[in-house]
C-alpha cells in the first residue's frame, strides 16, 4: 500500500512576520499549490532524490538553472531531518515504533523560494505520512511545533510557527503566539476562521525572485533579541493589525481589511529591507487601486481587488513586471 500525504502552500493575510516574535497572525492555505509525499514499505530505507537533489546534468547551463531555482539544497535534507525528529519525538514520549523499512519520495507544485511555505509543506506532508505508516498520532496543536524544530533545531534555519500551523489546520487560521504560552508549552492559541463569504483575494508571484526565507529574518531576529525598540514596537503593532484584520474578515468588511493589509506592508518596511524587485510588485498592484502586501518573505504578494475590472487591471499591471496572478483557492469546492 502506498501512503499519500499532502500539504498546501500558504500566505500570511495579516500579522506576518510577527509569528516568530511572539506576535499574532492570520494565514490561509493556497490549494492551487501543494506538496505530495508518497511512502511505501520496502526492503531498505530509501529517500528518492528529486529536483534540487540531483548531481548529474546534461550541461552546466542546466545545472546553473537548477541551482537558481532550488539553491544548493533540495528537499532531501528536509525529509532526513523530519524522519530524525519524528523518531526522537516518539522515543521521548515512549511511543514504540515498528521496525519495518520504507521508501519515501515527494513532488511539489509550490513555487520555490517565493514565500509560499514550500519547505514547511515538505516537512508537514512528511510528518503526516510518517504518522500513518507508524500508526502514531501527534497531537494536532503540537505538530506545528515539532515541524518547526526540524528546520530550526536540525538545520539551523530561522523560521516561525505560522506556516506549520496553517498547513496543519488549513483554511484561514488566527494565531496568537503569546510569549508566556509559547515558552511554557511550546505552542500558542490557534483558531480556525470560516467567514461566510470569501474575501476577493488575488495572489501574484515571480519565480525569478527566489530567496531563501531564512536570509530575510536573520537581521530581524538579532534586532528583536537585543531589544531594539523599533522592532519590538512593530511586533506589537502587527498584533493590533491582526485583531483588526480578524474583525474585518469575519464582518466581511473588505474596505477595512484592505487598509489593514496595506498597513501591514508599510509597517514591515520600517523594520526590514525590501528588495527593489519585490517593491515593484507592491507598487504595480497599488497603482491600480488594489491593496498589496507580502505573502511571506518576498517574491509573492497578496491583496484585495474590488471588481472584476480591477482584477484584470491587477493582472495587467503585475504582468508588466513578469508576475503570474491568480485567485487563491482556500477551501475545497
């Protein structure tokens, strides 16, 4: 029997990047893109390499193109680290595992390194597949914390809980990462949200603007840990915006949500450097009256449009800066 597990791309609606800094966020999954993990019993343990893990290419140009898209590391290190942390978790919690071997592979349609949670989706989908293979259930509220430890503790990457929470719970999710909760028990308060009417969201990305999300957070982490007043104050403001965004989403007040999303990006600019290519995406969308903010660390933006005509204007404006534009699918039809 082949076990199949999925995890979807995600976007931060409001509050990001405060999830790694004891803030509040709202995120949603993007069902247009997903990572799929296949796992089956086999005589030996094997991880099947995929794009980004290959070492043989037809030409140097092909290698350089792959390197630009996938970086120096593919998904294999994520799967290795996930298997290790899963086994450690079970050992620490006296969960006995059988000794059968397996082969595991993954495929993904999530655009790489443009801030849609591609790496965390690999980890989340792998965790789900391992749970089924070993018939072990990890508490849903703790699974995001365990998934985060794969990248932070095993691979030394800077990340936050937001991606893993929304990829675990799916739909829209409100998250409160209050310091007293996270430091005491390892996770925050998570609330799935289901507005009766979906906000008119667009999403735009450019694969050529790939950047490892860890890079964007290193300087911010250092400033926060040292008590930088501007950064600390910004995290409190992100939390306030999230509360406003939650109320607007549930009340279907799209004008208010529009303002909140713009304010989120404007606040981000005060504490983080914005690459000119990414800023052009924001400016292009706002030039036709749509709101715009980062979905994650950069390379993808989201916002609201207010009519079919304006959506087409967004498509045209962002097409002018080489972006693909779509309407995100958040819930199954």
